[in-house]
């Protein structure tokens, strides 16, 4: 097997060795199948590359390079082969609940171990190969982010609707025994993996020395669940039960490892009407992408930023902010604190209801331009509208419903500024700095 070389950077070590194209077979005798193999084996200073040149001849050349210097080969795709799709049909899958007509890329379900390492994606281990398992252990790739959901094999098969889902749990133990650090995600569905099943899962995972963070998040339900498994959302009472279980097993980990390790997503606290813990509670904030500790970190950073800025006058500055319903109380609180710090500042904060997904989704990252337009078209927006940058795709230019930032700005007749989930940046944006 070989991977096609698309280009060779001029004056790079590979270029100086005479490589101009073809396909790469191995580095120092190690077969190169994808980006992880390439990046791991190209790090050595003395290399022997085996490749097929543009004329079809197999050649072996020595290459000398600096310790951190790139070899210089470029490939057709970033992964160097196709991205792996998910083989599960989870009862809670969010992508299955998307409405028709969105960008094609939004409907792709990835379950690729390489993306777990490169970008922090979560994998289920149901389609990972033995080669990949051994490679992760050999290369000491850490952490691996795993969607566990439950450690009950039969229940995992039922929830993920994949006959291999239960057997895949054995891989978690193999990684743990090999010293691979693990971040575990539990998507909780009432009546399935909460209650006693959650206690079993946390008891099992908390015994793994290298399970450094275990996060529980509530199932997200849109208004597009026709012909899908019937699921109920968490209410306040059920959310409180989850928090009690999380606290109990977090205390056990704190005593055993000196770290809590087990956390609930912010949404559980909001549903239960409980105060979200302070930033110190969350340690190194290992699962911010799952909404664990986002509120506490933003609150802490904003508070520190406001202490640093001091009181002053800005003349007159009138702006607005739009966010999801869940984050609204926190964003409104930060805005009010900014108004107290800066004389002449006026901030209107709007909670945008997610009608696009049926009204039950309340996180800022899934708010669409259509809902912002409909709900803010007649609102007082001032000279600038601030929005969370998570409302946009990675390129920072387009909402989920394919409306661009410029198009929304034209619709509302106001300058729109995306702000990242950083308390210091948020305070600076509100103050106009």
C-alpha cells in the first residue's frame, strides 16, 4: 500500500533528496497508511524513504533533516485517505434529527480515531481496526476521546444499535492498561442510561486509572424526530438526580486520585435550578467542548477582566448582544457589570429561541440566522451586535442555515461582531476595546 504524493515543498529535505512526486510506501521500514503514520515516523532526523516515483519505479533514498523540521511532502487530503463514517444508529443521534436542506457536510457522521487525536473528536470504538488500536498504544497517542454512554454491554448495543458496541468496551480497558489517557463522554437519555445504569457506568469508569475526565451531557432533542425512537428530555427533577450521582462519584475520585474527574454539563445545573460551581471545581477544563464548565470559566474570566479595566467613561456606546436561551442569564449579568464599569455604555441582551430546531434546543452554538432575523428584526440593536462565534462554522463566515455573516448584517442593518468563548475577549468587545 502507498499514499499519493501531491507535491513536494521546494528546498525541503524530501526535495533535496530528489523526490518530486509519486507515492510514499514507508519511512524507516514502517508502512505509511495515513497522516498519523506519516507525522509520527517523519519526526526522526535520519530517515530512509521508500517510494514509487512518477515513472513507476520503486526507490529508496536517505533523508537528513532537523529535529523539528517538516519532511516536505504534501498529499491529496489531510488524512491521506478517506474520512471514516459512523457505523452506529444511535437512538439519540443528533444528526438524524436535522431538518432537510442544510449543507451536505452537516449530515456526515464521523467516527474516526485519527480525528480524535488531531481535532478532539469523540469516537465510539465500534469501527476501529486492530491496526489502529495497536498503533495508538505503540505511538502513545493521548488522550483518546471516547463516546462511552454506558458500560453495560447489552444496553450499549441497544442504544447504539450496533452488535459490536458491547464488545468495543474491551478496548477501553486495553487503552487504560497501556497508559493511554482517556476522556469519556456519556450522552444521557432518561429511562436508558441514567439512574442505576449511570451509577454502574461511573463506578466502572472511575476504577480506570487513566480515565482522566468523564462528562455527562443531556440528550439533545429537536423537533425533527419523526420515525425515530421515542425519547423524553430531562426535566428539573431528573437533572437533579443526575447531579447527585455525579457529585457522589466525583467525591470518590477526588479522594482516590486528588481530582474530581467526573462532571456534569452546565445544562444539568440550569435544568435543576442549581448554582453552577466555581471555576476551581473543574480542574483543567478538559471537556469544554461538551459544555462542561463553560459557564464557570467565562464567568471567572469576565470577572477578572472587569477587575483589571477600572471605571471610566466611554462617551456614548449603545450595542446589543444575541445568544442562546441557556447562556442568556450569564451574558446579561456580564453586560450589566460592564455598564456599571463604563459610564455611557448601554447594552441590550437578547435570548434567541431556537425555533429552527423545534424550540427545545437552547445552546448558542445551534442558533441560526433565520431565528436571529425573525426575533431581532424590529429590536433596538444599536451600533453593533455581538454574537458568540460558535454560532458560525469553523471558517467564521456562515451560520448553520447557510446564511453568511455579511447577509445577516445586511438584513438587520447593523455591524455584527463574533466573539469567542473567552471572558476577557467578551468584556473587551462589550466595552469597544
